[in-house]
């Protein structure tokens, strides 16, 4: 989801990120590992394109995934983000996904998000929605959201609360509390 910056600093043209994650599991299950390489290109104020290559190891299996995201400001208050992913191996990651999120600044420092995403696995198609409100105040933001999900002919949902603290040039620390069924 795009973040509306309250600064007037010009965007940096490129950002490259290399990350790794290792999770140790109990019950003698194999550890989970993930390595990702991300390239983000700022195209203008609130406009970007991002590509990610991910290699994940879970359940003793390996998956590779390509993700792409494009954010575009339609007006000074309204924006759109398109996300897609593809996994040629898709052992446990999604085979493919496509999502669309609309965001609207309905009052100063108040944003509303409305989104839909379809994720295709080997045996099921998962439809997910998003309805979220976010408020920025000083170096902080708070958000509350609802995510309805439908799969296997069953509907469920989750709720989430987010808090973020922005510091330095492009640094953020956040906390997400979520409740629901998966």
C-alpha cells in the first residue's frame, strides 16, 4: 500500500534491498527460510514500480516467486496500486495472484483503502477484499482494517490494527495486531 509522505523531498530513483529470513520450527519440522531481492524505482511523487525475486524453503520444499507492484497517483487525493505474482514451481506458494487497491485521502492525513485480490493455488482460488482507514499524525500512523476472504465455497474475515513510527530518511518500525481465520 502506498504511503503518503508529508515531506516534499524528491524521491530517490532506485532502492535495492536484499533480505533473508530464517524461522526455526518446533516438532522436528524443517526450518523455513526465505531470501528476497527487491528493486524499487521511484517514477515520481507517489508513483513507483517494484520487482521482487523470492526464494523460499518450507516443508522441505523450495519455491521461487516473482512479484511486481505498480503505484500511480490518479489525482492529488486518489491513487491506485496493482500487484501481481507468479511462481513457476508453486509447491506451496501461490501459482499466481493479481490485486488492485484504491486509496483516497478524504481529509488531511486521513486515507481510505479499498482493494480486491485473487490468488490461485494448485487446488483453490482465494478471493480477498480490503477495507482500511489510516491516519497520519506527526511521525506516526495508525490504521484499522477488515479483510473478507472466500475460498473452498466458504467465507471468513480478519481484522487488523496497525501502528507505525517513521524515523530518519526512509525508516519505519511497525506493529500489526490481527485476528481472524485463515
